[in-house]
């Protein structure tokens, strides 16, 4: 089960290398990805078969314009097209929000998704970073954040809910309370890229609030919850004035043909999609429980499709990452290059039970080693009671 990977790829950037880069540098195909936060249950096998059948046309012909694709998405998700702007991934929309609506300064809790700190700094804005505390399990305290914004004089405020990489979730009523207190700001952004995975309450999103407020934008990522990062599509929700402003600066054909085909497929597969989210929530609960059984590992609560962990004193996430990918064919996200973390922190994507057992075996071998990380088979992991496994008919694990 070992994998031969060019480990230099893992040290070359502030972000993780792409899965394709790792595969190009690997011998064999047996690499299990716990790094990229993707829905493992959607699309289904049948949907992938349909995509394969359309592959020639998808690659040969231009897509429809963004307006056509956006209208179809809105019809499927019951959204008003005048309040939506679709982008080539949520990062494209973050870039345009910075260029159009961030004039002086932006406040953001850290650690969080790196583009929220990197993007404004790249365009000469001041980035006011509010530290989330490990002692509070990285939970965002709204009152403290509001005081921070006022003290710094920030003109734009951002929160990611759930937050990436810790999965911390702020209840809807708390987010609304924050929006009510920040009506004088130029802009408040609620990045809900992982909101579809939340099961803490039935109505988690504040997108309905954004459409009636003068300074609020809600950001959505489709690649993460639909399990299609490579398609690169996402959207924002705002009042018609803000949404229209963003739509006008986006290229007419900023969405690709894969995005169009997927959007037009969704309406017929929404039941499978909703069920896939329930499967991820179930897997998350079981994965948190099993990770917590590893001696010395701290596991943080999560409402995302990933789990934040901290290694015990004396253990290093970079060493563990290299060991797992080399000896177990398991790829994890070590978070030492994220603001607010050190190399003892890991973000582990929620995956089906069989994959988690492979991860646990490798982590147990590393954590229980007396000296250097052992070769595979040196120590045997304890038997862990298997979780019930639920599958969609025709789903891809």
C-alpha cells in the first residue's frame, strides 16, 4: 500500500499541491486523499457515466453564456437570478469583491481560508486579523469580534461559516446578530462554502438575509458540496445592486461547459445530492469519534466535511504527512503554513469508513512509535469497531 511520491511538491507553496501534481509524481494509483475537501458520495456513478457520454461535446463546443447557466441553477435551487452572480470558483468571486467593494481595510478571523487574508494584501489593503483562540476551540466570539472591528476601524468584515480549516460553526441567529450590528460597514461577507454540510440546525444559511440587506454578500461554493472541485463553479448571493455590479464585470463566458452540463443535470438528482450530505454528516460523526480514540490526539468539533486535529507535543505534522503518503498512500493537509497554526495541526477530510481505517492505522503506527516513524507493519493498530456504512445506489466511494 506504499506510494512513491515526490515529497518536494509538499514543501513548495503556501497551499497544498494539486492532486494531479501528486499523481504525476507518484508510482501507482493507490493514493487516498484526505486533503481536498470534496463530497465522496456525489455525483453518483450514473451521473459520471452521463458526463463521460457527453465528453466529446463538452470539450469541442462553447458553453452557453453565464446568464443561461445562472438561470438554470436558480430554477433548481429556488433562487432569484437578480440576486446571484456565478463565478469560475468562489476564489474568482473573492477577487472581484476585493477589487470592487474593499476600499481600505478588511477584518477576518484567523485561521481561515487563505484567500481572505492574501487577496486584500495583494491589492494594498489593510488586513485586520482577529485571532481565534485554541483555548476556546477556535470558536468565534461575536462580541469580541465586533469590538475588534470597531477598534481597528475596519470597513469590511468577513466570516467563514463553517470556518475552514477547523469546521467551527456559528449558529444562524448569531450571524444575523452580527449583520444587524454592522449595517454601517461598506461590506459584510459570510463565506458559506461549506454550509451544506451543517446538520446542527435545519436552516443554517443567511442567504435570505443577504438579498434584503444593503451591505451583505453570502458566498457559496458548488465544487465542495457537489464533489466537483475541478469544474470550478460557485456563486454569491446579495441584493440586486451588488449582485448586478459583480455580474457586469464578469466575462460573459466565465463558466465552462462542464459547469453547464452539471448544472443542467442537478434538478433530476437533488434527492441523491441531499442524501449524500446525510452520509457525509454520519461519516463525520464516526470519524471524529474514532480519531479521538488515538492517544494524545486532540480533535476539534466540526460542522464541515473535514476535521481539525492537533498532534501531541513532540510530534510534527510535516513528518506525519510525509510518512503517511510514503508508507500508507494517504494524503493529509498539514496546517503549519496557515496563519494562526503550527505544524502540529492537521485538517483531515471526512471520507468513507474503509478509507478512515487506513488513515487510522497509519496515524496509530506514527503516534505509538517510540522513535522514528515505523515502516508499515512494525506495530499493529488496535481493532476499532466498524461504523455502520450507508451507500447511495451507484455512488462513488
